[in-house]
C-alpha cells in the first residue's frame, strides 16, 4: 500500500499522528495511506514558510515567472500519474481528470504571466508617488474534495507569484493529488516555499487560528467559511472565501430546448454536479417546460455511469457517502412532496457511491431540493410564467456565486443576467471559469475573487511610497 509524506521545508516527513485511509469512491477500497500531521508539524511548516518568505518576498518577477513555468512543465511531465490519482481518490471519469490536470497547467502558466507593476500615482518636479503591491507573508490554503488538484493550483500559484509562501491543507477525503503536486513543486522550488500538512480534524482549524499565517484562501462550505472567519479574527488574517452556491438558470420562452439541453445538462452535472459554480436550479418558462424536461432526461439517459477508470464511462460516483446521503435525502424529500422524478432518483446498489443523473420536475421554491445546495447529480426543474417572478426567485437565495439566462435573444438575456445577484452571470452557458476573469461570489457565497489581475492583488497589500524630491 502506497504511503505518502508531508512536505515541510522541502523534506518528506511522516505524519506524527500516523496515517489514515483514503478511499476510492467507486469501490470503497483503500487507495493509499495519508499522513496525519500533528499541530507541532503545522507549526514547523509555518516556520519553514516564514523563513523562506524572508528571501522570496524580494525575488524578482522574472524569477517567479520562471518558477511557475518550471512547475507547469513538471506537472505536464507527471500528468498521467496525477490524473490517475485524481480518478482513484476523487472518482471523476478519466477524461475529466485529464482536463483537471490540463487546467492546472493552463492556470499555472496564465498566473505566471500576470504582471504586478509599480504604478505611478503622481510624478512632477517636486514629487513622485508610487504604489507597490507587497506580498503578505505565509498564506494558508484550505481546499475541498471536488476539484482538488485544480483548486490547489488556484490557491498556490497566485500566492507564490505575488511573493508569498504557502502552507497547503487539502481535504482529508482527497489529499493524495495535492501531496504529489507539492512534491512536484518542491523539485524546482526553494525549500519552504510550498509546504503541505494533511490530516483530519484539527489541522484546518489550527491554520485558521495560527498567528504565523497572514492570509487564508479557502474553498468549501459556507459553515466552514464562517468558522474560518471567526478564527481569523485574532490576528486579522486576510481572507478569500469561495463558498457554496445555489446557482439559478432561467430559460426564457424564446429558447430552443433541443438546442440547449446538452449545454444545460453538462453545466449542471459537471463533475457529477459537485462543482461550486454548477447550475443547481433551473427555472423554465411554462410554454416550453415539458419539452425542456424531456430533452434533459434524454441527455441524462445517454450517460454511462461507472468507475472512472473504465473506458467509455462518462459519469462517476459521488465522492463520499455523506454527500451521497445528502443528495438521496433531498430527492426523497422532493418525491414525498409530489415531485416527478424523470430519470435516476435512487442510489445504485453495490460497492461505490453511485447515483445516476437525476432530473426532477414539478418542484418549486420552498422545497429543500430547490432551496438547498445539492452539490450532486440531481437537477430540479421549476416552472415559471412571469420572468420578473423568476428573477425574484433566483435572487431570493442567500448565496450568490453564479447564475445564467438562456435565450435566442442574447441582448435581452444579457439585461436579465445583469440583474442576477451573483459574482458571474452567463448567457447561454454556465460554470465556465477563465484564468483571466475574476471569479467569486456575493452574499453568503463568500468574498474576494480568484484569477486574473484582481485575483492576484488579493495576495498583496498596497504600500504607497511618497517621495518629496
Ligand atoms: P468543508 O467546508 O467542511 O471542507 C472543505 C475543507 O475545509 C476541507 O479541507 C476540510 O478539511 C476543511 N475544514 C473543515 N473544517 C474546518 C475548520 N473548522 N477550519 C478549517 N478548515 C476546515 O466541506 P465538506 O467536505 O464538509 O462538504 C460539505 C458541503 O460543502 C458540500 O455539501 C458542498 O455543499 C460544499 N462544498 C463546496 C465546495 C465548493 O467548491 N465551494 C467544495 C466542497 C464542498 P477536512 O477534510 O480535513 O475536514
């Protein structure tokens, strides 16, 4: 059985707390053993990152850019292995795991090429005022189990590109790909630049409260985000919180269900629906409601559910049993309240956390499946007749990550999209994230953005240099 190691100051270290099992969600078998770090080892990782920061903060932009491109090269060389680990511990089909690794490379290179110039605010005979963007210090990255490799890259790369150092803590459910990623990073990075401590329980909490950490970047659930925010108060840590969403899509009466069904399905069920910015509740105009439901169920029926390692499989398991039970409970509740389950609708028997793609019709707001984030392979389809009412219902959620409007009239749809209370609103699309477009939520989906120039600035503080000539 393969055993992984923590990486502190460039060295592989065994966990003081022994190891814990990481399961394959398709088989429920143990994939590998993950080290359980102690809080003392978290301290050591922070000290290593602080020591590296002493020099890394003064590294040149060219040096940082080169390092990120070198890391991207190393990820590419190890792409097949990383994809295999992602499939084994996360469950997604191989083609999607390969896309995740490809995205990790693309984001690393795009982040490498961002600029952090010194801006001149005033320049004349007597005065020059500059604004510098200075790194913060040690950044703590806490990541979830849905897109584990990609999200680790989203956190780590901008942190080091802007001159910070990192302590990473992946989800205890999917730690292996990030352990390997950090090992790969350490083949080319200075010791202590990126450290990793894994463990169930206390480690994330310890990071949140750690006096040596200056910022936490967190992707995960809203309740954990709230806990982190409370814990961060002691030393006023900076925070970027990318929390859950319950993205609404509104299909206008002039949309063509046959033309958009595939795109709606793919953006709702991306990664078996376990995607923060997936479309999670679909409002469809009464006049095309039945046709839209039918077309979505047709796309769902074409999916091949199975172990992500098997060729031809398009739809893997849910990542963990807790999430499977949550999804199943939401569908059962909808059914008990009169919903029509058009396809799927119950767990697949046998080993693994398999749940088929499920389309649920005749549900409405007030039902748990509509009001709560399912974060899994089920889409509630809700009927509306007045678009103003649909906008109101879309905006009634206390979260606001993404939203979308689907129509043959893109100008009309764009006006409605702009009225949605969310960080990104798409027209005739959903869940498309780009390395140059800031991504983040409003309301209880968190704050701060990732990606592009605005994302990079989140890892810096502004310093004004006011020179009297
Ligand atoms: P959590 O938010 O609990 O876990 C995400 C990360 O936070 C993990 O690394 C976890 O570590 C860590 N963590 C847990 N508790 C603390 C704490 N007190 N302080 C610091 N870090 C902590 O998500 P779950 O895995 O429980 O998933 C629950 C729900 O979250 C899902 O149903 C879904 O709605 C949402 N979610 C949203 C995601 C997104 O992309 N926005 C991604 C994943 C989930 P550990 O694993 O060791 O507990």
